């Protein structure tokens, strides 16, 4: 295959086959890495905008008139919008082009940032804060479009690393805005100074995407793919598993600081000084989870990751009555790290699952790769959206737990049960060995018994 030649006016690449080793080594890898770099930048700022209210609520003191329940409700609704918009953002890539939509989605981040800059002051009503917070949800959509776009650029054996790096770089937007808040607000700058810094950064991200990214003509809008993905049971199984990993990551990112304030009486600066550590580690470990999944199989890594998450949550349940802040923070950070690792391994499973289904149907070569890209790209938006809803559940669970029991223990017990269910589902669907009758089947039957342990 000849090297892709983007149209200088629209930056459309007519032909793209990353599975062709010659093409990949000569041209494809360089182009894919360039698009990955600027995709990460846009997604990174999108995550910062989406989660900025996890920081702002920490610094809303009594003069703002908001109760802890109000703050948990606010962050829940921000998370909800970020989850819902992931579905249309996924299909926008095929409709408008990955580069074109990255420019648009980055520019849209100006709306919630400028709005928050205007209203973040004492005297603003809770309804106004809620409305402006809902606008910030568009930052959550950048993840879905970015992942769908980057998925199409890389060959199967590199998807775990590429998707993990793309998502991890985006996820780091969470601890970055939390750390920036600690530095800026701690120095007396105030929340509006923090927001003001992000406005020019958004413009820069949009301009760089316009200058250096490309559209793939081979990724076309396909409503049939969306319907096929929605009908496939694996889309919903993976959505459930992604609730356990990414839902935990984003939910804890929004809630951790508030938990430290409500349960341990930390000041805003004390809480902000601890909240960024967990999301940072989780973000950095997401590519590691993808890399491990490339090597050992995403299902295996995901299974044992849930064992670790359940163990960490159990420790939180046991340690909560002791009121030990160092122990609580340490275990919570471990839980964050495991959620990031699991994010990488679960997302690596998606293209692998649909590639395995293609092979089971008797497809080979580019035909199998095309089938896998088509359905995995379509399913990513649905999986990402449902997964993010886990963040809504976590914030609502904390809200109810504090209202009912005065602590977060009730919420942690619920999370522990859920991680146990995730472990069981991962094992039963992707790792359970076929029964004896299956093992004595004819030589032609392995095609219908998919090797999901390797995805």
C-alpha cells in the first residue's frame, strides 16, 4: 500500500490499513502516533473540564449555602451528562471525521469553562450551579470520540498500548486540575483564576488538532454497526465490567475530596492536597493495564484486578470505623491505582472480542480486521457511556450513605458486592473452560468456541 496522502485542505486520508506490516512500518506508525499525541491533549483538557466541579465544590464554604448532599448531587449530575454524551460523540467521529470532531469537541469546552468562570461566587443559587455543572458534562464526551478515533489508527497487537496511553493521558486531566487547584487556590488565586487559565489552553488544543490531526475516510458513519453492536451481548457484558473499572475511577475522582471533608473533617486545601494522588496513579497505570493485556490477555488481567479491588474495598470497610486517615488514604489510593489498571485491560478486551468473533465466522486478514474495527468502534461509545454511569452511582451511593449512616461505610459495602459480581461475570463469560462435551467436539468446532482468554 502507498503512503497515505492527506488532502491539505481537509486532511482526509483515503486509504488506511494498519494491519499491513509494510505500510505500518513505512508510514502508518508515524501518522498514527502524531494523531494519538494531539488526541491525548484534547481529551486531557476534556477530562479536566469534566471534573473541575470535583475541585470547585471543595472550596465552596458555608457562604455558598450548599450542604454535603447538594455537592454530591451536583457532581452526580455532572457525571451523568458526561456519560450520556459519550454515545453521540462516538458516532460523530465517523460522521464528521476524527480530526474535525476533535477540533469541534475541544472548542465546545469553552462553553462550560466560561460559564463556570462567570457564576462561581457566593450568592449564586444551587439551581444555577447545577445548570452550569451539567454543561461541564461535554468534557466527558471527548473520551468516547477520542478512543473511537484512535482505535481505527492502530493495528490489533498495539491497540492495548495505544488505547491505554490515549485514555491514560486523558485521565491525567483529573489529577492535573486537582493539583492546579491546590497550587493556584492555595496561593490565594481563587477558583476563577483556575478557570481563567484553562480558557486559553482549550483554544490551543483546538488549534493544534486542526493543524496536525487527520481524518480517516475508511471510518464512515455506519448506523448498522451501532445497531449490531447494541444487539451483541458482549457489548453489554463489557459495559457492566467497565462500570467496575472506569465507573470507579471517575466516581472516586469526584467523591474522594468530599469524603475527606465530610468523614475526616479536612479543610479544602488539606483535601485537595490528597485527592490528586489516586487519580494520578490510576491514570499512569491505565497504559500499563493495556500493555499487560496485550501480553497476557485482557480477561485474565481484568479478573485478578477485580480481586485486588475487592480486597482494597474490604480493607476500607474494616478500617473506616478506626478513623485512621493515613490507612484510609493509602487504601483508597491503591483502589484508584487498580481501577486505572483495570481500565486499560477492559478496554483492550473490546477490539479483541470482536476480532475473535470475526475469526469464528470464518473471516480472515483485512476482512476480519475490518469487521472487528467496525463493531468495536461502534460499541466503545455505548460501553464508555454505561461505564461512566458507574460514577453517578458511586456519588449517589456516598450521598445516601452519609444521609442514612453518617459515614461512607454503607457505600463501600455496596461497592464490595459489586466487584464480586464483576469477578464472577469476567470468569463465567471470558475465562470459564468449556465442559467435557465441548472438549470432545470435532476439529471444526473450535471456530465457534471463541478464545476470549487471550483478548
